[in-house]
C-alpha cells in the first residue's frame, strides 16, 4: 500500500509539473519582470516571444506587465527609486524619455554589451543617440516609426507626375503642379514642428545644442535652422493648412480623406484610418520617403519609438540582459517589424519589411532618423513649445531671424531652469 501511495504521489507530481503548475518551484526559475507599453506589441507576439524565451532560457520565467502611456514618466521614476529587487527588471521607454532617467542615475550602463554583443554600429541613429550619454549607452533600440509622405496616386497621375520626387527641389516643383484646380498640393499645418525638425536637420542645424560648458541652448536662429524654416514656409504655402494649428487640429487624416488633398506628411499607419473614413480612396494611396536635398539619400526625419532600459535596482542583471538581447536581436526584431509594421532597430534589417510599401518608405527614411535634443528637461520645452509659436509668426509674415532668436532664447531659459 505504501509503495502504491508513493507511486501515486510521484505520478501526480509529474503531471502537475508537466501542466506547468509547479514549473517555477521545481526548476528553480527566476522571474524577470518586464514593463512594456500598451500597444507596442500584440498579444500574439508577446505569447510567441514568451514561449520561445522560456524554452531557450530554462532558468528564467517572464512576467510581462503592460503599462499605460499616461503618467508613465512619474511611474518609472518611482520604480527606479525602489529598493533593490522591488521593481521591474526591464522597462520599455520612449526614445526621447531616456535622458530624464539617466539624469536621475537610475539606469545600468549597457555600453559593453551594446558594443560586444548587440552590433550597435548598425542601430538606427534616431533610437540609439537619445539612449547614449557622454559616450555611454543606456537605452537599447527596440522599434521605430517615422513620417513619410502619403500621397494620392490618382492625383499625381492626373498632374502628369509619373514617379515620386527624390529631391526637395523636385518635391516643391511637383507640389506646385498639384496645387491647382481645387486640389491642395499638400496639406501641411503651420505648427507641425516634427516635420520642420527634419528640414532643419537636413540643413545641418538643430533645435538646441549643448555647449562645451555643458549648457543647453536653443539654436533656431542659426543659418542652417533658418534655411530649414524657409523650406517649410515654401512647402506649407502650397495648400490650405492652418498656420496657427498643428497636425491634430483638425486631424490631418480626416482632412486628407474628405478633401481633394494630394499629399500629407504622416506615419504610414494613418492610411488605414483615411481609407476607413473614405473607402473610395482604397488602392489609391502611395508612400515615399520625405525627399532630401539630393537624390542620393532621403531627408532627415524625426524618429519616434522605444528603447529598452535596465534599472540599476534590478536584482537580476543577467536575466534582464538576456531579455533585452532577445527582444533587440534579429529574430524577434524581424517578427515584431512584420507583426506591427514597425521599422526594425537596425538599418541592416530594412529588408525584413521590404514587401510593405508604407513600412519600406518609413525604413528608408529611418536610416537618417533623428530625435529631439537629449537635454534632460526637453519635455518642458515641448510642454510650452515656443517652436510652434515661432512657426506661426513666420508663416504670418514676421521676420524669421527675429522670431527665431526670440524662440531660441525661450528654449534656452526653459532648459536652463531644469
């Protein structure tokens, strides 16, 4: 009887383990807690990744917790200040948010792993640069998205334009040809400062720069930045976009869907919303990278997206590093890009999305992607946003140099106050 009882206990234990009920206790797996943002990856992707990761790392278990974007900055700061082992081990953060967490001293320096193991030389600059400070890498690029030109193929054909422009001069000429007979050549709001940023970067300028003394200063008044604003002024005039509002007021996708507009500058995903609003446009939309100064390369664009960081207070650096390595590696970068229509984190992986016209255009532009200045208090600049005011003043006829100097001084004051 005793032997039968022992045998029954053994069988039950085996069945429980096989069902996963006792897998952590029996195998001694360590739990790695990962914070990812809502909407960044589908449930199906996360299920595939978790299964594969736990299969290939039999000492680790993943606990993926989805976070809301609203209020995430304060929540991450609170987590970084917890006692060791009492918070997440890996956190997804917006690429432009890394600076504030580095400034607080809460992140692990991942320079060695980035150089030795993760092929950082091929990372998208718009994701890698915001995660790098004083030569040290804290944020590891995860995924990117950036603006392209969404255009009406039928309106281009009616205007005799047989292929998308590849230079800014050609873009202006084609848009001028399109802007006639009740058709807007382009719908470009007066305060679309992300698009303006790309034109400024293309000219060799910037929104703000750090001096040799470590002080951040606004730089809209530089000749390069003024040239970028002048190109924006010329392009914006070839449509009816409001000069005193941004691309969300009114939403430019709705304007594009309801009016005769030849093109807008937006992320490719907006095309789905446009086609839902106006089904007659289905099959009529195309995409091309924002043109550059020469045909040799696309124009610079603002790169949005996310980096992965590891808090200093993790109690499992090895486990956290393994998760980052997997999520940022070729296999799961390719899967994520195809699943979510993102740009992969490396220029060398652009071929993974070559079959998707909109994403391929986005990937071509992402190779020249940039991010906002890596000043820890840049978020305060965006909250006040003197760049929008500057743009409106110029488009209303004010002197660009005077208004640029005024906006730059406001940016400098805001960054200094931090």
